[in-house]
C-alpha cells in the first residue's frame, strides 16, 4: 500500500484501495457538511425566533450611557441592537439628565426604530421644575415625550432605602404642591406622558386622581410592583380603574438579597409568578412591560426583554396578552398607530 494508504489504512481497515479510501472520506465530509448546515439552520432559527418575539415591541424604560453611574450600553449601542432585534421604539431614561435631546441624536442613526426620551424631575433639574418640562417639550422632532416624577430624590425613595433625610414630596397635606399643579397643566396641554417615579402609594393615588380631573390620559405607574412605589393589589386595581397603565419591569425579577448587582440587593425581588398572577387578576389591557435594565452586571436590555416575555409565557400569559402589553398599550402612550396584526 502507498504512503497514502498506509496512513489511512489503520483508520479505515486494511485491504482498501486508494479510490475506496477517498470515497469514504468524501462520504464522511458530506455527512459533516450536512450536519453543520442543519446545526446552523437550527441555530439561526432559534435566533430568528427570539428576534421575532420582540418584533414590534416597545421598550419604555431603559438606562444607557452617558450617565453618572456605569451603564452597559451607550444610547447608540442600544438603538442599534433594538433595531436589529425588531423593536418598534425605545424610551431612554436617566435619573439626572434629560434624554429628549439624546433621543433626537440617536434617532438619526436608525431607520425604522423610534427613539424617545424625557425628563425625570429630580434635584439635578431643579426638582418639581415646570420650566424643565416646558423646555423638554420644545425639542424639535417631538422626541421628549415622558415626564417622570422624582425617583432617587423622592422623599419616599430615601425613606424606604434608609438614605439621607429630606427629598422631594409632591403633597402638602392632602393637596398637590403648587409646582406639581403647574406641571400637570403642561403635561396635559403638551400631550405628554406622566410617569409616577418613586413616590409613595398615597402620592401616586393623589397624583393620578388629580391628573384625571384635569383630563390627562397618558398615565404610567413606574414599576408598580417594586419596593417603590410599594403598591398593594387593591391600590393597583384602583389606579387601573382610573385609567393609568401599570408598568412591570424585568429588573425587579433580578433584585433581592442575592442579586448579582450590589445596588439591587436592597430591593425586594418580584417574581415572574407574582407578576403573572397580578396581570391575570387585573387584566393585560392595564399593563406595560419594560426592562429597566442598563447596569453592567445585568443582562443587556434585549436579552432581558426576551427572557421577560419567555418567563411570563411560561407562567401562563398568552402571546396575545404579551403583544398587548409590549406593543399596543405603550404605542397609545407614545401616540404611535396601532401595530398591524
């Protein structure tokens, strides 16, 4: 047997001709190629399935860089990933910087995705500052859409997490403070979204009732089941009856004493089972799903959103309800037409 045959004879057995050995090798290569193609097809199919799950979805609460705390992605990295995943829109949030202007810049880098931002009324923008709302709303392109009431500077937030005393309150006794009254008129007249931030249950209920009296229709209860605002089931039902949407966020599933991110260990974990039970009790027409992700130790917002939807589906939430909470409901707040079915 030739050198070729002696090398491969030990593998394929003796007594084989060069031609038969070549034929066997070609056969094995063909099997390997077909197997590889099948594996790639299945792999790409799984990726496509994950992307299709987010097709048309809106991410209403996500944090990006630049920020005063580390963030996993920049604005531009987020919008590129969101567009690739098939999302319809994202809303950029930052506790200390307005994001409407950043949304306008990010919008120029994508073709199909809609990018929005807003302003959080924390101390960095003057607290309950009506001018901050007016300026944000004047940005060209209408990218400033959301006004969040105080979050990390809310008195209730500081009290809940044992931080320094003080903070911003929106009630004086049982009445809204005058600055907030002015802000509510601006929100109404400019057709903005009012989100409740990290204020107390009592404050949330008072704000929503007054907002409805003034004719404000775009109301969002920020991470309604989280440590802040700390609402119970009956309070959530009342808010839903008043016409407010209840926001649920995947980041709260990742919180608790064993959280990977140290900043999340002071917060109570809200399980997928708890969220699914509340959705079924109140009705999916009253909810919006988001992630509130952005910290480096957590999943990226696309992975988190995918995991959130899969987890809720595993808890018995239907595809139709998921579509309502990720597409139709948030689109109403952002004045986007209903997604085609």
